[in-house]
């Protein structure tokens, strides 16, 4: 088993819970209420802005030019391609770019992104990759399972599945897995335990993000 295989096994219950979440199943079969999906569009847009910072940090932390170039490409994919797709999604709901950028982060979005940025700031490159991998790999994992079946009639959800199951996103996830495996080579047992802890914690935040979008959240006045 590779180290990322071990990470997946450590978080398998959480990943299975994500795949079974009613928000995720609603995308797969096209039954998700548009108002609920709109919550995801708004909050994930804010999430991606912070996620992009983590890739920028990874480029600066890289120990080799090949990795630096890839993280820069991933930053472009997230900041320009993926966020532009979110802006297109928002337009389908009558949400302007200004509306997106003025949206308030809900508690889970804030906690998750703060965790990612703090890990990038306080840890090393391996810590950073372990924390960001559940998002980059997890969406592809979910979408690839969905695309194996019949796509939903609602084009908004079909587009979501096709985006995250695309070759571009699949290759990005595969590269990140190989990078995580490389960075974990020769690591002590204590270090591997830390990386596993970060991966599982980030996976839990991924599940919590679906839950937030499904139920809605708000700060106290």
C-alpha cells in the first residue's frame, strides 16, 4: 500500500459518510433543491479563495522546481478555472460576482479555511499537502462514482459532475497523491501519524461542509 492508500483507509468511514450524504446524493440523482445548492455555490466560492492561498504557500515552500510549477498550475486551476465556473453557476441563480464576494463566511467555512491556512503557516510542506488533499482528491473521488451512472437531468448538477470527474481535475488529484507519497517517504512514525491526523481532520471538515450546506448555518447576532 502507498501512504495515500493508508490515509484513505484511515478516513474511509468519513469518506463513505460523504458519499452517502443527502446533499451529495441529491447532486447525483438531480433531486437536490436549487436553494440548497445555492448555499454551496456561495460558501464554496469563499472557500476556494482561501484554498488558493494554500496552493500559493505550497509553491513557495516547494523543495524542487517540478513541484513549484505544479502548485502554480494548481493555483491557476483553482483561482481562475474553478472559481470562474462558480461565477457561472452563480449567474444561473441570479447571483452577481459582487454578491459572491460580499457573502459572509458561515462558521464551518471559517473554521475549515482557518485550519487549512494555519496548517500551511505552522507546518511543513507535507503537513500542508495532507490537509488540502481531502478536498482536491475527495471531489474527484465522489464525481467519478457519480459519472459511472446516469447523469441527472438537471444540467446544473450534470455540469458539476462532469467538471469534477474531468481529466484535468483527475490528473491534479493523482499528482497530489503522488506528491504526498513522495513527501512521506522516510518519515518517522510520529510524522506519519501527524499527517494521518491532518488528513482525517480535513476529511471531517469536508463532511461538515456538506452538512452545513444541507442544513444552513448562521452566526449569532
